[in-house]
C-alpha cells in the first residue's frame, strides 16, 4: 500500500463513482478500479460494496476516517519539514510590546506561531531605554518596533517611508484621561481635548516616550493650543503610581488604563475624551532594507494577525 492509493480511495469516497473519481484524479477508470482492488487485497477487507448504488462498507467508513487523518498529518509534516529545510537559522530582536495591552496580546500569538513553525529562529524581546523607537531601529537595537502616532494613517506611513521605515497599522485606540477625583475636569460628563488646555500633562521622562509626547503635542495643536508637558522620571508602568497627580493629568489609551493597577487607585478616575477624532494609531515598524532574513517572515506574520 502507498499514499497514492490512500489519496485515490479518499477521492473515490467523495463521489462513490469510478468514472467521476477517475476524471478528478486524471487517470483511467480501469486503473482506479484496479488500484482499489489492490488496496483491498493489501489490507485484507472490503472497502466498497460494488452493488448499485455503490456504498462504503462499515469497515470502509472507518478506514476512510484514518486515511484522511494520515494524509492530513503527512501533508502537514511535509510542509513543516520543507520550512525547516529552506529557512535560515537566525534570530530577531523585537521591541518589548508593553506600551499597550492590545499590542502585547497581538504579539504573543505571533511569538507562539514562530515558536511552532520556526523553531530554529530565536526571538528576543528587548526593552528600549534611552532611545526613541526610530533610533533603536536605525542602530539595530531592535529589528521590529512598535510606534504610535496621531493623524492621517496614510500620511504617517508616507512620512515614515521617507525616513526608510516601513510602518504597518495595527489598530486605533482612543485617548483617555487619568486624574484625581477632585480634579475640576472629573466632574464633567463629557470631556474634550479643549478642556485640557492649561492642565499639565504628566509624561515619563524616558526617551521611549518622546513619541508619545509628539502624539500629545499634535493632538492639542490640532485643537488650538500647545500642551503644558511635565516630564517625570518614571520609565516603568509602576512609576505612574508614584506621580504627584495633584494638579496634572495623565493621557493614555483606554486599553492601558484597564491595567488593574490603575483601577485599584480609588482616588483616581478615568474619563475618555469625547472628540470624534480623538484616537491614535498603533503601528509595528521595521527598517526598510534590514538584511536580517527573519524580518520579512516576522512582519508577514504580524500583518496577518491584524
């Protein structure tokens, strides 16, 4: 018995007609009938009752289930082995995607896919410090980064491309404000960007958040004012909880503010900004022309999860 005979039997079982199945298999009816008889002699039991109309015997129905499973597993194994044969062993360094929980959730599935399908590729997570994402891409600190921007998506992609960076949008996130319960803005039923004029924006003083500062500046300027930004040395999420928020506010996405550590602060409240255009876009980015052969594979996998 060989796999070709199993394939012919599975195809025949769909039509239960030698003439129809033979055409689909691009072979003669007599050859198919001969192979079926040979298969039955090899395994020692009858697969097909040839009385009109033809049917599979009970043993044939049970054998069909196993035949389909064997062929499926065989083809899956072949595909995996071919990937291993042709792929290059290597490694890729990915920006630690903890800026936003939605990025983290999306990235985890990609890491799991790579672990399963590209076991010879080492995927390293790297926390960027004292750099912007663009700088980390330029000097090779990371191969894949995450980037946030406010404004027209196509214009952002073009602007990045002019700097040699490929930007692929992941999703949009709305802005929310985290502030003290007794802050004057906390009493408003609907909070708008214009309401934030004059209130200090608290941002961690880490180079990674330069991109976030630019996002907030563009958001505010598009709504008629320049923001007051107070930088604080808090490079980790825990640093937010040490901020003196007496007078200022923290602007983040609603996904970020779903972190239980934010929700546990009973003295603080979260208000989503109500402006219709009040959303920013999350991108994954990589350097155009990066010689690492793993980058296009990883980028393709990331894009397929969007």
